[in-house]
C-alpha cells in the first residue's frame, strides 16, 4: 500500500486545474463534497478530495489522484500517492497547470501562441502585433 503525500503547489484556479488535467488526457471527476480516494487495491483511504482522477486513468498500478480545496489559503492541494509521485505524476500535473495558466493569460491579452514540446520540455512562443 502506497502512502499519500499532500503537495502544496499553488493550484489556485479550479477551471485551469480541470483543463490542465484534461490536457494530460485524464477526465477528472468533480464532487460538491469531498470523496474518499481509492488506493491501488480499490480500498477507500482516509484522504478526501473534491476533484479526483480515478486511478485507472493514470496507470494499472496507480492510486486515485485527488485535489482538495484549502479554503484558508484559497488553493487546491494535490493528494498523490508516493508511487505516483515517483512515477512523475506530480510533475506532469504541475507542468500542465503552469502551461495552461500561462496560455490563458497570454490569450486574454491577445497574444498569438505557439506551444511546442521538445526533449520533455514545453516551449511557449508568444507574439503580439502592435
């Protein structure tokens, strides 16, 4: 059984978080009230989250990935198993969130964007014609 770790990573915007999870290829499930996360064997864990990526979407050996809203700090905390954390899931989420947030901010300010992936890096090129 893999333990869960709470990762504080400044995921502040719910819509950007959901979009960034979809950009990875996952379909997050959103709940009004926090739901228990499921471990590798389908066992209910004490950790609860309002946004959940079911384990079957991540890999055959994963646990649910959760995002719990921290009202005091007005951000989502990522609840990720140590197994998934070591598999790069946490980094993948943070990179997708950052890319999505930057893209949204640039589009809002009417920049033309070109996003490329090269050697596991994401390159964002923005230009604004004045």
